[in-house]
C-alpha cells in the first residue's frame, strides 16, 4: 500500500473533526472520500498532506510518516487545495513556474513541465493571461495543474470541482484519469456522489469525523442489496417479534434494517421480493402506510447509514 | 542551505513581481504620499520660508493735522506694508470699534495736536487674532513708528523752547510747525522695515526638508500595512497552505516575503526622498552614507512592524483597522505631521515610543542640522533595536496556518 492511515484523530478544542479514521490506498488507485460538508474529509486530507498534525494516530506515505518525516513526504505528494490557491495578478505561466521552483524544478525541465501541464489542462494558449481574468473552471484547471508539475506519486485533491461548470468538470475528470493512467495514486474528496462513483476505485464514506463504510463501489452498493431496496413504513411501530427473521427468509431478500417505524429490506431482486414480504407483513397484522422501491446508490446508502441526505 | 536560500529568493522575486504589476499599490506607495507632501509643503511654506514678511494695512486717518498723513506715508514706504485707505463704510465700521478687515489702523482726529502738545495719544490697531505670521511684526512697526513720531515731536518742542529762549521775538508757532514738519519728513525718509534673517550657522529651511521625511515615514508604514494584509491574505486564500506542504521551509517562505517587503520599502522611501530632492530642492545633508543608513534602518523597522501587525491580527480587515489606528497614532506622536520641537516636553517623550520619532530624529539630523554618519548612529541604533524587538515578537507570534 502506498498510503496507510491508522486510527487518525484530530481535535479542534472539544470537537473531534477526525475521529479514528483508518484506510489504506494501493499504488495507482483513485481513492474517494465521500461525505457531507463538515464530515472531516478536508481535515483528513490535510493530515495526509502534512499540513496538519493529527492529535493521535499515524499515517504514512510510501512508508514515510506524515508527522516525523514530513519533509520526505512533501517530496512525494502533490496537493490541490479546495481554494484557488493561485496568485490572481500573475499569469498562468508565472504561477506554474513559481510552484515548480518550490518543488526544485528549474531551467529547461521547468519550462517543459509547465508546457506539459498547460497542455494537459488545455490552457497553453492562455498561459500569458492573468489568473484573475480566467473563468472559475479555468482557474480550477490551473489550480489542479499547479499540483502536477513535479509528477507526484501521490496526488491529494480536495473537492477539485467545487463551483465549476459541467464542461470544466468533465475536463477535470479527464485530466484526473490521465494522471492516474500515468501511474499516480490519487486521494479525491468530494460531496458529489456522482463524481466518486465515476472516478474512484475505492471509496470511504465519512460522517462526523468517522468512516462509516468503505470498499469498492460494488461492495458498498451490495450493502443496500444489489437489486435495490424496499423501504416500508409500517404501523403499529412495534411489529411482532420474529418478523424481521421471517422477512429475511423470503425469496431474494439479502438483509433487513429497522429504523423507527421504517423497514429497509435489501434484495437481489426487489420486484420479486415484494409480494412475499407484503404477505408476511399482512399475516403479522402490520399495516403498510407507505412503500418505496429504489435502485442501490451511494446516496441511498448514505441515507440508510446516517438517516440524512448527503448534501445536508 | 543553498537550496533554501534559492527558494527564499524565489518567494521574494514572486512578491516583487506581484507588487510591480499592482498599479494600485504604487498609487498608495508613491503617488499618494507625493501629492500629500507637495500640498502640505506648499501650504505651510509661509510658516517656514525665509524672506520679508508682508501684509496689507487698512488705514482710517481722521487726523486734522499733518502728522497722521506723515505716519501713513512712513508706513507706506516700508516694503513690508501695502497701505489701503479706508473708505467711508470701512471708516464707519472701524470708528464703531469693530473690524472685519484684518490688520487695520485708526488715526484719531487729534493725533497731530496731541503729539505736538506732548500729550499721550492712542492709535487704534485691529489685527486678525488667527494670524500667526505677519500681524505681530506689523503691529510692532506701527508702535515703533508712532513712538518715534512722539519722540521727534518732543525733541522738536524742546528745540522750539530753546529757540524762543535765545530769541524771545521769534514766531513760536512757525518755528514749532517747521521743526515738526522737518522731523516728520525725516521719519518718512527712514521707513521702518522688518526683515527676517537666518541666525548665523542655521540654514534657511525648505518646507520639503521638514515635510518629506515625516510623511515618507508615515506612508512607509502604510506600505508595510498593505504588506501585512498580503501576508494574511496569502494565509487565508490557501497559497500559504500550498507552500507549507511543498518541500520549502517556513523560514524560506516568511524570509522571502519579508525580504520583498523590505526591498519595496527601501525603493519607496528612496524614491520619495529622490523626488523631494530633485524636484523640490529638499536637502539631503552632508552624509549620504548616514542618510542611507537611516533609510535602511527605517525600512527594516517598518517591515518588522508589518510582521508584528500580521502576527497580532487574525484577518485582513483586522490588520487594516488596527494598522491605520497604530500608524496615525505613531505619526501624530512621532513627529510625522509637525516637528517635535514645537510640542510640550512630555509629548516629545511620549512620541519617542514610536518608531517615527527615532527615524525622524536621525533623518532630520542629517538633512536639517547637517549631522554626519557618526552623529546619527545612536538614532540608527535605537531604531534597529526597535525593529529587532518587533521582528522577534512577530516571528514568535505569527501563525502560518489559519485558525
């Protein structure tokens, strides 16, 4: 594994912004951290980038500790912050040259890398324009490019598509895939489920500083049931004992979870499971006041795990 | 080590490039101070400038005899005074005891009679209580002229008495009239003048000698305040964070930024002095090395003040509010707006809590008092110590990461 995070904790006063986060990222993977604002994604990425020190726990990049060997880690990583961390009155090329020099590049190598990066983000023609005259999407692309100049082995991207138009977003996605194909390992945070589903090989879902689920997209969706979920609101709330076990025994049902007067029934084929499930409920004397069938998604998984919308 | 120095220089070069491209910054750093210095210097030139004083005197002469006119002629012959005869309306106003005409003289109807009789006579002089320049001199001239008239008349009267004693048949009135007329004519031929002459060894001041250093130091502080805001902005907008996770030390980041600020401050204060000297004749004294030392010490201390400001404040807005208050206080107390020679002793002592006072003591020592390199070393030393303390506190307290 290129990156290993073990039981990371970061406290700000009495608040645990990150609370026992652990995960690992294999070389060449795109690893996604998905969660709502305030979930602890930026704090986690800040610890891995050496910007913040964890209150406790340990993280390594290529075997180097992010706390004790921060200098070694900084030579390996590239960091693209959520903010547009560029100098607005300098041109795109001047910005890239400055950051390139900070990573020890110079001379012809720096010139060539700046050109490569500007071509990669398709802004070579605008290299002499000041950043302040760029659109939001173009600024994001240069912001991304500034993190790529030294060909980092591990690239940390903190919400790199916030506030950009769909066209620029697509462009950023293409760039990220090209970077991955060139061998870089990527940590990608977002609160946009679609981006994580599209880009990431492995995903950790965060909420309130904790990782509440992790795995590949397929593994995560399986938690909901591959065929979807039947969500039932039943009355009275206290269903007879043994009801959950009887439902689980029905055809194609893979799991059940109770939350108040709601039942979430996972199934490998929810359409086929629905009639026997309804029959069990009727026999138990439970009345169904509402019913919903939906396909599995990270959004639904998040709701099921936390009881709230991802964008809340 | 070499790599660190190189990266420090890259940060400096980047900041200098940003300032060089920022027209707004140059307005604040150079154009605004120059405009203020020029306006203030020209506005205050009568206060400091050498040469003759001059004023217009409104005269309402009611004297029935001839001495009133002779007194007026005597005053008119002075190059310091332009006589303006009062019209009916002005005379009426003056007669009623009021005057809104500035410096005015009322000669009473019995002026000649009383002078010739050796009696006391009262000339009414109205002045402008708000005038601090010419009026006191001109009042003195009028008093002097009037007393000389009296003295001459007494002498003439004595001469007439002596003549009558020698020749009892002489026409006393005719002798007195001739003596008086001759004396008056003599006075009129010797107009009284007031002329300012510099004391020996003290140079005549150009207003720019006084105003340029004071306002240059004040605007230097405004320049570093903008630099402090830039430092906080770099922290808040993420560029500092990006540098902190790059293989570059905090010392290189901050060192590079402070070096750029020092360079900008040096360029700013040097250009302000250069314009003052070449365009407006500001003196640069006899020790260019001493002046360079004072300007460098001032730029260093100002830069350290900027770091301290950034360290003590959390946001750009806070830095701006606190900075403006601190700079205005230091400028007022430290002699940037008026010379500390004119303020009470305790204010002068209080003023030396500010860097402005020490900077201006050294700079004005060179350009006004003609001091040399050795003479200003104490002021330069205090200034450098002042800057070092600010620098160390700022360094200790500055937070690279936003809270």
